[in-house]
């Protein structure tokens, strides 16, 4: 090796040692030591959490949460299918008609010239419609 190369290598080694010494000096500073302490505390807490998550009780709870989520998804799908079936069967239209009929019946109470017999007949028809709708809903839900 030539003297120039030796000098260059020595200079490189000196810079590396100097850099290492600077790093060691910074590691000893209170701020870095505090950060290391915080990291160690956090790692300890994370380890404890992981251990708790591994317990049979937590494994069972997590599995229960997964099952609840799946069941909720199934219920949502069934409800959407039921609503779609009710709309296709015209039940929703009938329900709207029933609501209008009920509103008209309620409005008829405000009229002072209404015959009591007509009101009674309207109420009976409304109850028959409600029974019919309830029967249809039961049949739709069962199927």
C-alpha cells in the first residue's frame, strides 16, 4: 500500500471512530436515555397486552365478537331480502294505503257532521285491513 492510501485509510478509520464516539456521547445524554426508558416501558406494556390477548377468556371473547359480527351481517341480509320480498309482493303499497285510510279515518273525527255509524264502519274496515296486513306479514316472514 502506498503512503497516500494508508493516510486515506487512517483518516477514514479516524472519522469512523470519531463518529462512534459522538454516537456514544449522544446515547449517554439524558434525553436519549429517557427515550430509551419510554421505549422499554412501552414494549413492556405491549408484551403484557399480547399476553392478556392470548388468555382463553380473551380468545373466547374475540371469537364471540367475530360470531356476533357474522350474525349481524346475516340478519342484515335477511332483513334486506324480507323488505325486497315485501315490496315485490305489494305489501308495502298496501301498508301505505292502510296508513292513508287510517289518516282519513282520523281526519273524519274532526268533522262535526259525520254520522257515528260511518265512523264505526270505517274503524271496522281499518281493523280488518290491519289484520289482513298482519296476516300477510306473518306469512311473508315465515316463508
